[in-house]
């Protein structure tokens, strides 16, 4: 049986963790990005489908392609981030089902029902991105997820074949805490939850 993690770990993942709005000039090792992915991929998705894909923007050339597509309020923080991740969904994730799912026929079932496949990809693609944030925090990185960008232009620039589509964009690195906003409120248990 699993046991609760300690309070320091809870702070790092949730209670003291903050959305990063600026970053220190400190690189993120490529091996650390691989470790974040290796951790995040272990979390559950429907039928172990794993439709999330990650494009790591690490060079000035790649960043120059992305910055014009960001909303004005997200440009400076994205410029300062050592890594920016395009968190995307693979619409043909089912091609990998024979490798990742224990039952026969999953690939064929999803291939034959694209509405089901699309719904599964959308839900689990975002879920994979959320797991990625927690994995990054667990390994000592700060995260700044963003929805402020032109999705159609990001897809055209980075996913021109149409197979992948961006869900959200995530800045990664070591936060400049002087640029954090005051923590906003959270809904209470009574406001958000119903016990039946």
C-alpha cells in the first residue's frame, strides 16, 4: 500500500509551487528534460494511450520562430525561459497501441472510430501535459504554462503535416521569484466538490 509523501514534497509539487513568470539565466540540462519525460510517461492515460507529444524549444533559432506567435504578455517570459515546451497531441497516437496496450485490436478499433480516437486524444493529451508539469516540479524545475498564443500559427509553423496539434505551451527553467504574482485564491472544498 502506498504512503503519503512528506510535506516538503507536497510543497514542491503543490503548496509552495508557483507559476513561473520569468526565469534566471541558468540552463536546463538536456538529460534533465529526458528525466522529466521518463517520469511523466509513467502516469495513467486511457488504455495507456499516451497521445501527448513534446517539442523542446531550446535554441535561439527555434525561439525566434515561436516568439512572434505568442500573446504580447507571454513574449518576455518565453524569451527568458531556457526551455519552452510545445505540449501537443498526436492525432494518430493509436498507431503505437500494439506496443503500449496489452489487448489485441486496439489500434484497429480506434482507427475505425476516429470520433472516439479524437476524444481520447484530446482528453489524454492535456492530461499528459499536466503530468509533465508535476514531473518537472518533482525534479526541481519551475513551470510556466500558457494558453496565450496563436494556436493555428503554432501548428502551421511547427506541425505543418497536421498530425500534431498544440494544447498549451510551457516554459521551463529556474524561476526568477521577483517576477511572481501574489498567489490567487482557490475555491473551497464546499464550492468545488459534492460528496454523494
